[in-house]
């Protein structure tokens, strides 16, 4: 992974010194909150309901075991013993005191980390495929280019005050695992017919109030020119993006207003002046950055460990975990392991200090000291020997990190919601917990198969609800109850789509039953081995809507499967408070 050079470290250390003085002046009253606001946001510090929240940048989701231990240290010393991993592949701490934040940033700087550009109208944390460098379907390793983009965008003077925040994602596999169509710019690293490396560029995607799937602006930009092409996109956006209305300030609105053809014409007219300028990448520079991402020293191992089959036969739990949480690796004898942060009853994406220390130890012993954070709020050990899978599973099970639900209904993506965020209309985490507990039966879960469920506490879509097969959005709080809209038909990946709302909103207590009814229609209507999203696209929304809103609906047990669970209609859940 990339390591800071002396210039990187100097920049981050100087930022800490500047920020320390800014906090001193704020606490002494020399700076008002209005004056301090942009200064703290430039370092990733937000004011939320209970106190300050710090968002820490994790470029393209890749961290070392040492950095994970630092997260555990921060959680233990400054927070309430846990952190929250986000859909930006970052981590957030929600219970901080302002006077402690300079020391926190100093601690982060000691392990080459910071909170710069995790907030504000600038280029945010670059995200990528969590299986980068190890996936079997990878065409180009996107990590060197993600790092080049990070270095280029950090402190870029022209793009420090964009019309609105700006998000870039990059993927290098045949299958998009970085949700590039839901980003302001999405980059797919590819090879053309001649075997040359380049990028397919998608622009104008985004969620929030106006969810839009990005449009292809160029099918192939040679790698040498990707920085200048991205820069031209940002220059056009910076010049013509709306600044009079923050709800219409994202690049997706500009692209939609101009049309992709006119937007492309303007970008490429600007690019003509940049294409062969100083921003053109050289082979030496790409090789320099790529040298930080060389393969670890892999052993020569058989493609499959025979002991796994024996253990699978004796342990159904291990077999389930192996089928859901272990992914194929491009090197024979190795595997990719996804550690689930979605145990039913826990907050999606949360990890305790003890768990963070523990996974850091796992990384050191089993995966060359590295970890990845996924945009689905789980953790990855990317380089595990197959012969170590049994012992790893046994150890991780003791820390409740082996729930075999990756890609399934209880692998819920959720924002922090109304318990933390001042923007949220409704709770997200308690609802995620309630749904996960309702579908905890693994037999029923496996019968449902691959399905994504995303929850956001408001229209800002931090939970990416628009690209969930099932999306849930908090819309208002009234008369001591929250109300949620439910949508279906969203998807990320190569065939991305935006979900559509099925009808009037529901109360907190009705939502789990609504999900049950949606699943009931899917199981009734699906073809053999057909996924939920495929069924929705084939039969449309109407059968689902009719069944959900039917007044005479009575949930009946599926006698054939024997695994349907029905809870009382007024099932009560307290406000999420285990760490208050």
C-alpha cells in the first residue's frame, strides 16, 4: 500500500499544527462558530446531535493493521469504544469533544492518516473496488490510479470550492464493484482491443434528492490522459455548475440540463488545451506509484485445500460462511475473506475497539498486514491462504465477525440516521436491526438468495438507498412516529438502476412487514434461480405494490420451506442506545 514520503508527512503535520491553533482560538472565543465552521469542515469535523463527529479519510478503502489499531485507540480513548465504517470506505467517530480533536488528528498523522477533504465542496475520498489487486476478474489494478487521483486532487487549488461536493470511484474488474454509475465521475479501468490500458469514463451520476445513473462520456481515455480528462470535467463543472441552489448544484444537474452530448463537447474542447500538458501521466510516474502496490510474497500452493471439504461436511456453519463470505482469489491456494459487520442485532458498519484490534491481529497473521473497508460497510482480508481458512473462521467467530450473510438481505447498508445526524428525518440503525432480526433464520435467508437492502434516514442518501434492490428512506417524523418510503428495483454494478417508490409511506413498525410482503411476492413469482432484481424488472412494480397495500393480506407460513417468521404487528423497538 502507499506510504507517505517526506512531503506528504510534512503537509499533514503542518495541518495538525494549524488546526490545533484554530481550536485554541475557538475555545477561547477568538473565533465564533460561524468563523470556525469552514476550518473544522476542512478537517472532517462535523457538529451532530450529541457532539462532534470526525470522518477520517481511508483512500480507496485500503489500510494497514497499524492504522486499524489506531482506530481502536481513538475509539477507546476519545469515543465510546466503537467506530462506524461508512459507504465512502471511511470511518466516523460520533462522540468526540472539540478540545480532543487536535490530539486525535496528531495521532492519525503518526500513522499517515487525516480527515482532510472528507467534508466540504471539494473532491472527496477516492473510492474503489475492495477486491482490487486480487480479484479473478480484474482487467487492470485500479489502486495505482486511485492513488494518483488522490495525490492530484488533495489541496488542488482550483477545486477547493466547487459548487458542491464531488465524488470519484474507480473499478478495475469486469464486474463493477465500486458503484461507479452512482458517482459524479466513475472510472472503469479497461484494456482496448490492442491491449492498451485506459478508462471508460462515466459522468453525472449521484443519489440524494435527484438520483441519476451516470452517463458514459468517453468509452476509452488512454491512461496517460486520465488526469487531464478528469480535470477538464471538473473545470466545466466548476465554471457552470449552479451555486445559487445547493440542491441543484451537483454535476448531475448540469449534465442533465446540457445533455451528455453537449457536456461532452464542452469537456473535450477544454481538454484539447490540457491533453498533452503538464498533467499528462508518464510511465515513470505510474510505475513509481504502482511500486507501492506490488504483490506480497505469495507461496506456491495447491488450488484447493482438501481439509476444507472435510471440515465443511462436519460444520454447517463453516460451510455457510465459506459459501457467502469467502471469495475466489486470482492466486491459486489463496482466498478473499469478507468479515461481516452485519450480525443481526448490531448496528450495520459498527465495530468495537476490541474488534478493530482483533482484525488488525488477523491481518498481520493471515493477510500480510493489510485490510480493506468496503462501501457496503464490511471489512476484507484480501490474501488469506486457503489452508488458514478454518483457523481464521474459528478465531473470527469468537468476535462475532463471521455472520454468513454477505450479499444477502441482512447484509444491510445503513446510515447513522436520526440518532446522530442533524439532517435525518428518521432512525436508520434501529430499523436495520429490526429487519435483520426478522430475517435472521438462515434457511429462509438462503432461500431468498442475493438481494440488497439499503436504508437512509433522509433524502441525502448516505445509505445509498436508491441503488438497493429494496430501498428505505426516512421522510418525516410526526406524532411521535417516523415515516418511511419504500422503493424497489435499484441496483449497482454493470447494470445499475435507480429504485422506484412503491406508494405512500409507512410507519417505523410497519416497515418490516412491508419487506416481508415484498419478499412474499418475489418467492411466489420468481423463476428458478431468478434474483429479486431480475423478478422486479420482469414483472414490474404493480404486483409488489398491490400485495403490500392489500388490506386483506395475512402473512402465512411457507409450509414447503417451513421457515417463514411473522412477528406481531406492533413489535416495539426502543431507540438505539447500547452505547449512550
